[in-house]
């Protein structure tokens, strides 16, 4: 069965990035209606870009999680603006 990733791109200043990372790392896991299996926060600090990639075990889990995530926005300080939401099928994953 294919797994899926919901990748959300933000423009964010340093304060917003730090607040986002702090918020995610201090939580006990995803919100109840987000059946995610993994999360990665990717930052290009120089460009002010952040990608939050959330992995789901199935397309159904992705749809359910996306419904909840659409109603959420990062809290905390700084300036942050969502610029894109992309969905990917995990075609290959290999640990080196």
C-alpha cells in the first residue's frame, strides 16, 4: 500500500521558524484527527522558506489529516505565510 506526504511550504522569518519548531517538538504528537506517522520540518533560513512534510500511511489517512490541517495555522510569534500545499506519493524510500 502506498504512503503519502503532505508538504506545506511557508515563507517565515527566524522567529516564526523557531516558534513552529518549538510548537511541534513540544507536542505529544499530532492532533487527534491527524493520523500521521512522521513529520519533518525543512528550513532554508537564508531564503526564509520552511517546508513541513507530514507522512501518512494511506491515502485515506492523508485525506482525513488534511481536513484537520487545513483549519490550522502556526501559532507563536514572527511572520509566517503559507505559500503552497503539495501532495506526494512516496514512490521510493531508501536509507543509506
